[in-house]
C-alpha cells in the first residue's frame, strides 16, 4: 500500500508516495527534473529525463534500470505510470543534473561523505555529532543522556543476536517487533502509527520514560540471550518475548501507581514543546520573584 502525497520544493509540487511496508518515500523523477532544470511543463521534463537516462546508461549506471514505476495522479486527474526513485536513488540522479538548484544537495552529500570518513577514523566524532544534533533539535540534556544509553543497549543486543545465529535486516526487525510488542503491547509499526510517524526513528520520538522501558526490554533480552544461548530466529523469538515481558511488567506497575499510561501519542515536536513551555514557565516565575 502506497500513500500519495504532494511535497513542495520552492513552492513547486513534487509527487511522492509513502511505502508503509518498506518505510520508504518514493519521488516522481520527472517532477524533480522539472523543478531542477526549470522545464516549462511535465512533457519537457519527461524528454529531459529520457535523454539523461540514456546518458547514464552509456556511462554504465544501473540506476535508470533500477528505477521503479508507480501510477501517480496527473494534472488531468488520471493516474499514469511514472518513474520513481527512493531517497538514495534520487540523490544520485540529482548529482547528474547540471543545475544551480542541485548544488546544495551535492555540497550536502560531500559533507556527509567527509563526516563518515572522519567518523571511521575517530568513532567518538559520531557521538559528538549526535549530541549536537539532538541539542539543536531542542531535546533536553536528560533526554539526550538517556537516548545515548539506548544506542549502546541496542548495539549490545544486536551483537548478541548476531552471535546467536540471527541474520541482520529482516530477522532483526522481527525480533525488535517481538521485544516492542511484549513491553508496549504494540508492534513497532503500530507504535509509530500511534505517534503519527512515517520514516522518523521511533526512539527519537519517545519520552524519557518510554526510552527507559524500551532500554530495559532490550538490555534484559541481551542478558537472557547470553544465559539461555538460543540459536536461530525461532529460539531467539522466545527469548525476545521474555525480555520484553520484564519491561512490560514494569510498565504496568508504573501505570498502576501513577494512574497514567506510560505510552504516549506525543512525538518529538510535541514533547519538546512541553519541555520548552516548562522552562519558559520556570523563567517567568523567577523573573516574578525578582
């Protein structure tokens, strides 16, 4: 199932589709070409893209062949098949377009590549950048510290899974779902839907308490994996469920004592707004005392 949506770039529309199953955005290549090359209409943009595809194929690029096709809504109200690309593919196409509008994308790609090389040499840089990014987005220092701990807990869990015969990718996702469902009562996708998320990281949209319980579930699963020594996906599913249930018991105990649900539909923007309002409220109270 793909959900159509229009995105705006410099007040010009780009047709997109959200693939919920793969959690991936797909963009109309013709629309992007039209905007970046200042084509007067879709027909001219399609011709430009046709020439560009031929050139890329001659250069040995497999990208034009790998582009998918989706039926997207046209100006006449009908749906026609059109070439689409995911984010990575689209950025590669943008690199091949000699347009001033493409330069910010190219510069960004170069900077990201430079940072990844630096982080390979000195992994601590990636942690520093993560801290800075979260701070700029408005997260509180307490939340940031908790988030960094969850990253470490997640890494320890995936290392344990790898050592016990679990394949990275699909099987990791299956086990993550089992852990999440056992402690929260929802699959990862249901949890994201509750918070109104699509591509965004679920953990980046959790409250401090949600993060703590998720970390408890994953850390417990790691310890049980080490002690019970499951092998393969089926045995690890049982352990993942057990690890999640420990945090699920903790969640229900907290809710019984507080009378409030731990899991919230609030996402990062809403949670950060609450923190900002609290800080401003304290500042106003202090000003009033002076």
